[in-house]
């Protein structure tokens, strides 16, 4: 039986109404999205999709980007400097290998050597695979470079800063790679959900009027959609206080009150999740972000590695250095306390042994040039085991003294700027390579200089 004209007309009217309602829904959603996009504006990208970068001297633009987006990208290393640092990174990782578990020396270009057992971090270091402080020459050259230093001076608006003693980062390719168990390694993927490094509800009270604190890293290779990389929520720094005020009863707050942590994950139902932006970054770029910024990483789904060096500056004031576990003062106190524990008790925990040995292996680059170096080399070989003086590990000079001995000529450049940036005390400067006087315990030419 044919449909009547009235039935056809009714169906057409119903379709028209549904279409109008859907169009209204889309318009409303677009209106809401446009409003939120003003809060979370996209970080600008170039025609190839890479984040726009600034130059070290563009101080006003750097501050403007941080005010607007909460993040800023600055070109600080040349391609040659990146290549030099990558070579040093590979040497550093091999110097820190655990010989009791490693099966191959690491080769950045050979995926067959990327098994977790060959990295210093091992199974406990899957986030970066490189958990130890890097003390190699190239790392210090990048830390004190004019481009990096100038950028942070511009951002903070002051020169009385110190530089972190942090690690390298290494993320492996996961697809179309040659490994013993196949060409796909989803077990090597790593994604870090967006998070803050401040307590959203307590930050303003604890920070007071001290101003912003920044984090950073230097890219050593292009970071693409295949390699994975940095995730940010542009504008989330400025939005944090409002979000905290609007969410006083968030379960995240209760969890933080019960067990305070340095990393606080953004709740899954938070609007900021919708406005995450995956940033592709050119090699040689310093990316700086506010600690209040919601940020994370997106995972590697291609064949290439992602390599970086973590670097950040902070005001010299004691409050800032105590807050940051990688500040010079915090690192010196931690390592010197461990060394003292060895001296006084003749023993230490496995974790203490591992951290101490990895750092010294990095500083010495695994090369033995003196009796003291040989003892430290034995510490490197004992990583992962409990340690004591009978095993050949001895009390050593303070870490800042050893850094002064290994890199004194570099720290003395630019009117001694490096000494100030790493809080090296006056009495240790004579350990520098060109120093005429010696401090007890220093042997000025005994430490190797890694690249």
C-alpha cells in the first residue's frame, strides 16, 4: 500500500526537526569549544607541524609565550652540538651499564642492543631508562652554554640562578625495529598521562610571592609523531587556580593529602584532557614549561629513538633548591650523605650503591687513570649489589670537589659563571684543571673528561 502524501509530509517534517536539532547541537558544541579554546589556545606550529621556536635573545617573546601558553620552545643547540651530545649520551649509558645483567653494549643506531637489561635503569628505569645524574663533559657544556643560560635569565628576569644536575632521556623505537623477538615491541612504549608538579590547592600558599618555577629539556633529535614526545595543555598554567577553586572536593586532593607526591595526575574527567596538544619539536630545542602546567608525554610508535637532556635553572635561594631534588645543593647533599654512610658504617643499601656508582661512572666515563679511579670503577661494576669497603668501594671526595676537578676549566669560563651555576664552593675551585694549588684529596689530571 502506497504511503499517503500526509505520511510522507510527516516523515519529512520529522527529518527536518532532527536535522535542525543536530545543527543546534553542533553549533552549541562549537560555541563551547571556541570558549574553551580561548582558555587553552593551541601552541603555534610551522607549515610542517613542528612547534614554532624562538631564539635565545628574544626575551619579550619568550615571556609572552609562557604567559599565554605556559610553555615556550627556544633553539639552543646546533646540529653539530646535538651530534656531539648524542655520542656522549651513548658513552655515558655504556659507562653506567650493569655488567651482571647487560648482554650488549648499547648502540643508539642498533635496535638489537636496546633490550632493557642493557640500560642503567633496567626494569626500574623504564620511564627514561637513564635514572642517574649525568656528569659527563657534554652535559655540562650544554648546561653552561650561552644560549641555555641566556634563555633562563630572560625567563626569570634575573642572573642569580643555579642549574640542575639531571639525567639524559632515551625512549626506544617500537615499530619496524630489529630485535630478538620480532619487529614490533609494544612493551617499549611509554606514555605519561598529563600531570602537574605542584599541588593545585596548596601551591599559592606554599609558593607565596616567590614567582614561577620552570622545568625544561633539550631535544637531541627531531621529536615527531612517530618518536613520541611532549604533551602540553596550552594555557593550563593560568587556569590552574580556577580549576582548583572549582574542584575543592576532587578525589585527587584527598589522595594528595593522604600521601603527598611530586607528580599529581590530572583527573580523567577533567576538561583539560580534551585540550591536550602533542608537540613535535626540532632537534636542538630547549622546551621550557611552568611547573603549574599540565603536561605529559605521548608514546613512541615508530622505529626511531627519542633522545633528550633534562635541564632547568632555578633561583639560588635556598627555598627553591630544597624544593628541587635535582638542584646542585640537593644532589651534593644526597651523594655526600651516601658516601659518608659508606665511610661510617662500612655498608649501605642496594639503592644507595646503585645511585652512587652510576654517578661516578658517568663522571669518570668508565676510564681508569688512577688508583682512586680504579676503586670507583669497581663501584661501577658492583651496581645492583649491596656494597661495603671489603668490596673495594671507599669514601671519596665530596661530589662538588670531583666535579671541580673534572670540569674546572669549563666552569671557570665567562668569569667563573659555571662555579656559581653549580654552587661549587670557593675552596673546591683549586681542583680545576688550570689551578696552581691543590686541595687535599684532589689529583688534578686523574679524572677523564667524557667528550
